[in-house]
């Protein structure tokens, strides 16, 4: 049986900084292809060393033990495949791994899915807003956190986070989250779709109010960059010619 190469990889997308967290994966590479197994560990840029792994944290020992646990689980999968006479492949590995646990990072899964889905740039930005709300909420990180109770807690959070939202806005936040929860369920990362037991009312969108002349004149006199200045002129042209609806 041919075996894959295993190594820990930090900050696959090169986004980590002293203020922004990035994830640690266990890379399983085989025949020029790879799978990134989530470890559930997120670090700042100064908290990782390629040889020592997690550093500069009071819980470094615990987190490094968690990494070793992930590595041990993957090795157990390889041993199980060998015992059952299975030739190793990444597709077969996925099947074995899905049945192992649900401690992987849902946040990483959602971020990657947003990047891969054929969405328009404006829609992608809206989905990333929902993703960032989850990051701020902080209580839904791994797949095991995707319970109806936790979805309800997230709903309470977005209603009381200091930014007043109408019911239609809250509904749209859940609407953007639902596909990723459903996808996680279909892939076997969670046993049930939490939204099957949690519903949110659609609500009604507020009608937009027209600008009055004072507001239009404020826009007209506002100092802007050259690029925004052109956009402002086009907008004002539409206002004065009744082309802006």
C-alpha cells in the first residue's frame, strides 16, 4: 500500500497577521493531489513555527497536543484502510474521515465554499458579511457547534449587536448561511440540518425614501476622489434628468 505524505500547514491563504487569525490544517498529499484536514486551531502570525508548531501562547502545549491528536486520527484511518485491504486514495480517505468526527472548522469550510461557488462579486461580498458576523459571534466555529440552539443564539446575537436591523435583513443573513449548513449536512459533516428545526420569518423590506433637495445639494458639494467624483456626477445627472429610479 502506498502512503500519503502528512504535514501541518498554517495560513494556506496567506492572510494571517498580528491582528488576523488563520487556520492550521493537516495536509494529506497523495499523487500530486491533497486534502486539507481542519484541526480547529486558528492562530495569529507570530504564534506558529514550522518545526515547533504552536508557540508564544500559554496554551501552546494543549494546542500542540490537539495537533498530535488530529495526526493520530489520520494515521488510524490509514491503518484501518490497510487492515481492510483498501488501496489508499483521497476519495476513499474522505469517506473514512467523514465518519470519524465533526470537530472540523465550519468557518474554514464556509470561507472556502464562498470562494469556490460561482457567485457574483456583490453576492460574494454579502455572503462574506454573514461569515464575518459568525466570526464576531464566536460561538459557531466547528461543525459540532451547528445545533438549533446555537443557530438561535446567533439569531439573538445579530438582533442585539448594537446595529438595528429590520426583519427582512435578519432573514437575509440566515438565507446566506443556510446553503453552507445544508452543504455540510449533505457532505456528512453534521448529522442533521439545524435549520430544519429553526425558522425565521421573512419580514417586509422598508420602502426607500426619496432624497430631498438639501440632501442632493450636500452630495453635490461633497469633496470626493476623482473616481468617486465621476460616479457622483453620473448619479446627480440621473437625479436631475429623472433617469435614477
